C-alpha cells in the first residue's frame, strides 16, 4: 500500500460517522484479542450499580440477595 493510499484511507475514515464508546470498546476487543477484559468490565459495572442502588429505596431488596 502506497503512502497516498494510506492517507486517503485515513481521511475517508476520519470523515465518516463517529462510533460510540461501547462500539469502540467492542472493536478494540475484537482487533486486539483482549476478550478477557469483558468479564472484568462487566463485574466492575455490576459493582458500581450495586453501590449506586444501595443508597436508594431498592436497598432492602438488594440486601436480600446476599
């Protein structure tokens, strides 16, 4: 691939629509074969949700799960 082809491919990608955060993360996982990061992120998100919900009216229902 010549330098001009690389540049035009880059310019074409730059002018296209932007991906969202989740789409970029999934693309990163696919391209870099880092699928082991997905369960870690999922657990962190679940723990964050539990922390946020522990201060709400849903707290008694969360405590019955444990």
